[in-house]
C-alpha cells in the first residue's frame, strides 16, 4: 500500500536505510580469521604462497610384488630411500601400514559403531562375520638396512616407527628394506578401497590393488610427522617421490598401473604394440585388447607368470589393477605442454557402457580440470572398472557403473558412471598433485574436486543431472538437525554426514563464491593461482583461504568463517515492504490517491454490520439535520485547495519542483537473517510494465547488524513483484519468505521409500 511522506524527511529516510547496532566483536561474523589461521612464516607466507624456506621431504621406492591368483595374496619387498630436506635432525621415521586397518581388533574395527538394526538381513550378518574372521593386515617378515643389518622398528596400529642408528640431518638420505605379505580382501564381501572381485561363473578375479606396501608418512612444517591412525574415513597424506615397481602376475593377466610401462616390448604382443602406437595419435579410443580377446583369455588360466615393470616420477603413491578379464582401450589428449594417454581397463561386464564412454570421459576431465588449474603433467590417466567403488591414486582410479547382465542400463547407472569417473580422475589434481592432507582435511581434496567435477559434468553435456554444486542442492542438508552436522573444518575421522560435509557443502561454497561473491573472472584467476602455487607441494586450509583472497583482491574472511567454521545456514527473510511516495501537495493527485486508499482499505467489522443492520439513521429520516460538512464530496477539489497548492509551489525551489514532478516510488525493504549465515542480498524487482531490475547487495550490508537490516530503493515506476534470491544462488533454505507479495511454492511429499543406489568407497 502506498504511503505519503513529506518532502523534507526524504534525506533522513535514505540515510537511515540500515538498522545500526553496536557490533559484538567476539562473535562478529565479519571478524578476521586471525586466531583460526596459523601465523605466516618463512615456510608459508601471508599471501598463501610457499615461503622462501618452504621444504618438503622425498621418499623414493624400488618395489617388487607378486600377486598370487590362487591364494589371493600379495607378497613384496621394497627399498625406501628417504631424503630429509627439513632443517630438523630426525631420529626416527614413520610409515603407514594401512592394511592393518583390517587386522582383527584394530582401532578402526573397535571404534566402528553399530546397532542390532544394522544386522537386519542375512547379507548384513554374513558381511559382519566376514569382516570379523578376515585375517587381514601386513605381515612384516624382514626390516633391514641396505647393508643387511637389522633395523629396530615398532608397529603402532596402522603406523610403524623406524628408529635410525643416528640422526638424519638436513640433506641426508637413509635407505632401508622391508619384506611383507598380506591377504587380499574380497571387496564385494567386506568392502574396501582396494581388493578383489570374484566372478564365480568363470572362477576369475579382478584385482584393484592399493595401499599394498608400507608407505612413508609426511613430515612438514605444520604438523611434524603425520600421526593420525587410519580408522577408515580419513584418507592419506604422502610425500612425493620416484617409483620403480615390478609386478609379477599370471602371464595371461593385463596390468594397469601408476606410471609408464618399461618393458612393453617384452610383455605385449606385436599386435598390441601396434595398436598402442595407433592409439598414441588417435583422438578416439583404440582397442589394445578387444572384448573378444578378453573373453578368450578368461576361459583358461595360465600356469606361468610375467613381470610388468613400471616407473613413475614425482608421485605420492602407486596403485595397480590386474586381471585376465581386462579389455583395454586408449586415446591421446593433446595439451599445450604435452600429450597424455587416456586409458580404460574393464571386463566384458562393463559393456556397452565402458567401451562407449569411459576413455572419452577421462579425456574430457583432463581438458576441463587443466583449464582451471594447469596442464596435466603425468603421461597417463587410467580408469579401471571395479563394481561399486570409486577410489583414486596417481594416474589410475577404480570406478563403478555396471550395466545389467543383458547390457541394458538405467539413466542413473549411466550418469553415476560418468560422474564417478570424472570425480576419481579429477583427484589426480586434488590431492595427487596439489597434495593436501586428506587425513586432516577431507574437504581440501573432496570438496575442491567435487566443485571441478560439477564444471566438467556441465561441459560434458548440457543440463547434465549433477548431484552436487548448485546452491539449491545443499539446502536440505544445511537446514537439517544441527546436532547431526559438523563444520567443514572438522577432522576427517570425526565428520558427521561425510558426503554432505566433505563433498557437497564445500563444492557448493566454491560455486557460490564463483557465481555470486567474486564472479567467474576473479574466481577463476584466484583458483588457478592457488593450483599453480601448490602443485607438487603440501598446502593447508590457510594457504587456500589466503591465496583466494590475495589473488582476487577481496576480503573473504566472513565467507570462510560462515561456510567453513560454523553450521549456520542461509535463510534471509523479506520481512516487510513499505511503499512510499512524496506528498506532492497537488490537490488533484492527492485527493485521487486518498479516494483510491479509502476504496481499497479493509473495512472494520462494525462498519460492515452497521450498514446491513441499521436500516435507517436519524439524519436519513430527517434531512434537515444535514449541512455542508456531511454532504460535501471529500474528494472534490475546491478553489481553496488550488490556492493553497499555488502558495506551496511559490515556497519551494525549482529543484524541489522537479523532484515532485518525477513521481518517484520509495520502497523500504526489511530483511531478517534467520539462518545466521550472512550472504549477499540478491533482489529482482518486476515493475508494472513487466520490466525488471536486478540488484545485488554485498554481504557487508550485515556488518553492523547481522540479524536485521533495512534498505530503501527508489524507482520511477511502480513495483509489482519483489523476489529475494531469484536465481537460487545463495542456498537459501526457505524461499517461502522471499517474495512480496507473498507467494506459495508448490510442493509434494513422497510416502514411498526409494531404493538406494550408489558406490561404496570404504
């Protein structure tokens, strides 16, 4: 409803557009992140870049392993050469023994909670027994120096300490040997990031092998030695190094692995080598091993073995896959700095999906990720089909997405396969190259990677059915029960709702930062700066936060605080709208306006009933009681009205007269921050002539009062509709209070439970 105010108070209304309150600095949402972030130093500077004395350790490996296809065991020996580049003398070294997570009575098993409802099916009970009875974990048979002398060591759960004979000084190297073996787990029965899948019909196995050797822990300027036990949730933080790995498998197996094959001239047939050369110049997948050849190989088992030899430079880990069932295709991906081979390995059970899509999805992933970070620096990127899994390692990843036995597949299976391949191949960038500490901060690899996954999905297919990224997709999680939600900045092993916390929310935050807070140009520049600063290094959250601010030139502490350190959600309500126009004093305009007001205002109940129930008033019975005061037309403009108007015009300036002639419409909008998370206020005004005006107010409007603010907008046209967050870009959890006039949002609820489909990582 239009309201009138006098000309003189206009300036006062505009000046007091925001409701002021004294900030509470201890809880102020715009307080800088001083206490939360580590103090800049010579290792990591205030801009978020490596400092002049930044260092990182190196661990080089020479490994020989044998895969026993009859017993499902891995037996290996490794020589580790550790280089101390830190300024600190080291008296011991720490390694990770991740397979010990599967030892009976491990911390991971003991601290895994369960209820009787978790055992409500025969499958669940069988799985529980399989996990309990599996004899997992590393069996260390020898630990020596390269000279053969015994090394003193101590195993602590999933960690192993090697005591050095003398302190290892800066620049020093220490080499030692470890021999070990372990039983490979059945992924389909007890789960796992790696393991085997058994195909009963043919009595064949498909092995996806990782965390298969004792691996060096990270030692750095932030944490010292990484010493978090592996409980199953937090993934891995590892130093870079060079790998020389020989893998002995049955002679009819095909092996995919981190690195480049060194003995292809011996291990591959002449026809396979010729196909490989063709693939190196092809922009379409070329079969190295066809489906027909894989079907033939899986019908019989070789009794002899072959050794595949791989080398990888400057990687943080090594993994491989092996099976006689593998189909193998490859194509090139041309970049500015180098050409990369995109490859896929999969059993016939993966077709027709895998031969049609996998390698092409790998290629697209490299193109999109490289555009936002740096050219992919490794020689190969491999996707291996392993049912119900998604897991990543340098240059190789294991991915789900299996059609039905008859070759048909659902839309969910198709796009689930595409997404998991994009995601796991994308992990080559985060954290395999930009090597964050996954054991501490899952979001630094999963969240950043999920964000780029969304960008890749949208470049793969228009209107791709992405599950994470856009702001509105995180709403249900953020408005949920806060007792079941953790801040993003929570250690990986302590997260509630792992997927939403580590994947969905940080990916959404970055998408909002890109689309709404910074804009694409500023964001993309800052994000690429971060990626290039920290490629082949070990960044922390502070390094990411500081780099994004440093390269964009925008103070984002309020954003990091709200999205990463709290469980607040976005719910900004358009609480009220008041419409004003300036009183022109023109009797023709003002009396016409008053007539409109009187005719459209609600009548009180007594007035309504009196008109119905009082059949005749006294003055209606006796008209002699009437005079000019109760018979005149209140909306009639008299001569006195005109004279008063002329006197008014004579008293004001020409500038004031021009202001009156414009007929401005003033709208005071009152906002309430219900959810607690401060965000920009994005408004769309639709006018009576159906034109629109978009206004985006920075989040700093909340800096003096983070609960309620008001603002006045001035237009030359009347507003018909006001919408808050019209493009669903802030993750506002309640859009019912985002409209003026109020708008009802159509919705439905489902009373039938849906079958849950998805991939198992653990």
